[in-house]
């Protein structure tokens, strides 16, 4: 799943949540996704209404919240923390977590920074800027 389509990424999250709720066996990645979904109860009903939301365009400019994007960014951050890429992200996460005294709040700070970097890369058709990402993290407390 190196470059999934929007539909594949959404199906993965929806399927992982459905399997988790059905107590079906999960792969490690599905376990990670289901665990992230579990701590986001505000998205549960959204992910449980496949027909209504799977192909819907969710545009922040019109006030839409995109649970698929948020959860995908969480998955990316989990992978980045696992391999400390970009180098230093683990130590920034530890610092933010200690300052906020809340692991999930610290993860959200990182997700926000990653979202900004990805948005900027898309807008300017450039690769994501790792230094800008770490600079954003350094501004978090």
C-alpha cells in the first residue's frame, strides 16, 4: 500500500474498523489503524456509514472535517516515530508529550505540522520539507 488511491485508503480504514468491531483477525497495520480510530470516537459513526461517506468529497474550505485524512496522517506519524524519520521527530515528540502531559494531544500537534507540510508541498508541487516539519514541531509546546 505504498501509493493507494483515495478509495483504497478509505476502504482500508473502514475495513480495519469493521474487522475490529467484529473481533475479526487484524494485520499489524489494521491493528494500528483500528487503535487510532478507537481513540477518535467522533469518527466512529462516520466510518460505519460506508455508503454515505466512502466516495464523498470532503473539503476543508467548506467546513468539512476529513476523518480519512486525519487518520491517515496519524498512521504516517506512527511510522515516522517508529523509524525516527525525519531524524529528531522522536525527541520532538517526547518533548511535546512532556509539555502537554497528554500523548494524544502531542500526536495531534505532530499531525497538524505534518498536514501543513503536506499542504505546502501540494500547493507548490515540491517534495515535503523535512526541515520545515521539524521547525513546526519545535514551535509546539
